[in-house]
C-alpha cells in the first residue's frame, strides 16, 4: 500500500519542501491537444541500437519486401531487444546513419521505404490471464518492448526477475516531470484502460500483489481517467505524487509511494519493487492482447518555436523533420533542438535523425527559452545543490574532488549514485555546471573500467600463453625423457641380448674342442 501513515507523510512532506526543483513546466503548450496519428513518411530509419545492451542483428537484406510487424533484427544476448517493421514496404539497405546521440555519432540502421499498403503479418489475440508468467515474459521479449520513459531497458528482463525473486509491488511511473512533455499525460487520459490492463498483465508476469500508479498532481484529468479505469480492480491503486522535478526518477517515486529506499548501487528488485513506465504498460497490453510488437509510440512536439504543439502517435523510425512539418513548422528561429525533455534530453543538430523507442519529445526552443546563462562563478558554499539533490548527495564536494582529479574519493561519497538529473546545476546561484562534472567523471571512470578490463584480458591472455608455453615445454621435456628412457631400455635390452648370446656361445665352445681332440 502507499506510504500513507500520518507520521511518515509528515516526514516526507518536510523532506520534499527542499528536495528537487521547480523548473517552469510549459506543459500547457501541448497538454490539451489530443493524440493525432502522423502519416507515414517517405522513408523509415530504424537504428539497430534502440535499447540498453547489444544492438539487434539484422535478418533482412536490401530489396526484400516486409510486412508490418515482421521481425527485421533479432536480439543478441539477454540484454537486447529485437526490431520489427513499423509498416509494409521494401528494405533499401543497411548502413550507418545519424542516430540520436549528443555528439552526432552515426550507427547502423535498416532503411525501409513504405509502400503505403500497411499490410501486417497475421497476429494472434490472447487472454493474458490464461498464459503462464514465463510465457508472458517470452512474448514481451519477442515484441521488442523496452522502457518507454527513456531508459530503454528491455522490459522482459525485468519481468523475468519475477520468476527468480519475489516482487510483490509494481509501480507504474506516470510522473512525467520533464517540462514541455505531455505524451504520457495524454496516454493516461485517452487510453487509461490500456495502462490499467498492462499493469494487471505485468502483475501476473511477476507474481505481484499490488500495482500503484504514481501520477504528478498537476495531471488531475489523467488521475481521474486512471481511477475510473481501475475501479473494478482492487489490486491497482492510483496515487497522486508531488509535482517536483525529478519525481519521475524511480528512486524518488519508490520512496514516496512505499517509504522504502533502494540500497546504494542496488536495484528496485532488492526491496521487492518493480518500476515500469505507463507507456511500457500500454505497449505490453497491445503485445499480449493482440500480438502487436513495439513499432509506434506517442511523442510530444513542442517548444516556443513550434507553430502548433501537438502529441503525435508516430511509427518508430520516422525522421524528426516529418513531425515538425506536420505541426506546421517553426514560427521563429530555433535556438536549440532537443530530443526528449529540456532537463535530461539530447541537444541535436539535425532533424534527419529518427524517432526511436525511447523518444518522448521533440522540442524547438527559441532564444527566450534558452537565454544564455551567465559565466560560472565561484562556489559560495550556499549548499542549495545539497538541499535540492533528490538522492541526498553533496554535489559541491563531489565537483571539488573531480576538479582536483580525485575520482576515487568522489565515488566514495556517492558519484555512482548520481542519477544525472541536473537539479543541482539548475538551482546553483553561481551557475556552476555541476552535472557536467559528474557526467565527465562517470565517463572517465567508465573509460578506466574499460581499460582495466582490457588490461585484465591482456593479462589473462599473457598468463594463458605463459601457462601454455610452460605446459608445452614440460610436455616436450617429458617426451624427451620418455624417448631417452626408451632408448636406454632398448640399449639395455640389446646388451642383455648380446650377453645372453655370448653366454650361449661360450657354453657350446668346450664341447666342440673336446670333440675335436677325441
């Protein structure tokens, strides 16, 4: 049940008075626009890496015709997800294209030209509650469903935990705390029954007892719609949570709803909780009920430079330019394009990159919305960042250690627990880019870990080579010793035979002499 005892609520309210931040929401730009379906673009660009883990392995070739829902690339390993055709058409090829990345990197992708027919492979409808939990997990994996809130962790991997450990509580994340984004809000308003059904299917898959849907209290229509859809299901509860960034982080949502805290470097499953996004739950509903793989998602197109901000249902692989054009283009110069939300999204340089499974928004921010921050000043030790940090870290101390190159000590005081939300940078009166220090340090640590793994691998190879050479030398020495022993035995046997022959010859010689004498 929610963490609702009076003393606990009072304590949490006191903590939330100073935790997090209140960036200007700007959700009103698109919040009241119903979900519209975006027409198919001339070409779909389908990156093979749309999830955490190994990229999918392509199964199609240039010139091949495919149908909507057909498997285009299979998962590689446990932490991976397959990729399916969003519509029918012809495969143009597989090559490197610009993909969503802050550095504008390229990556392998399948290029698909729609034929306009939108023909689908036959799909099978199912009663989810007649399926065994392991079969639900298998079908979710086959549908290529990943975390739709942006983390893109393969959903089936989480569901499989329910077969290994007890997870009594499911939390659906409907916080959507990022400014501008309203795609989850519209999903909960317009398709609440899909979200509730998805929650119940997930509960069956993990053997859970209760599902709580946490929705920020600035979304009253979504809360009302979900409660109406859940009125016949006692195991599902809709709980308003404070509108404070980053309430959408799973750690904060878990603490508010359950009163539990995830251990440092631990996982929600360690405390009997699983967190899924409301969009993920809706995708699971469609996959299990109707056999539909993940080939589309809802995206918010907003920002001060967009003519008509909207929420669009988009096929995976659609170039961002198609979304912007459908919304009437821009009305003023764009100071910054962002994929995702303004706090944790990616600044992008081109609209040629495609929508992927974790894309929740496309923002065209004008100059007034990204007014240049002043140059960073010296830390005034006000501790605003400490009070705002949702994890309870000390950003000013970690940043000082990182500047001095002491990464080990920064890890000791919590660097790896940082969720990179940027709240500390947002509230800093000296405009110090704290989160950039932390992301840089994490990158350095990751590079060190990779280098250490490389060195360990080299060491293992050298040790294996030395052991092999030692074994081969030993085997050669033993073989030489065996050959020598065999020669010695052969020599001894020859000597013995010669001696025996000589003895035999000696034994017959006197008789011959005596015979001759006679």
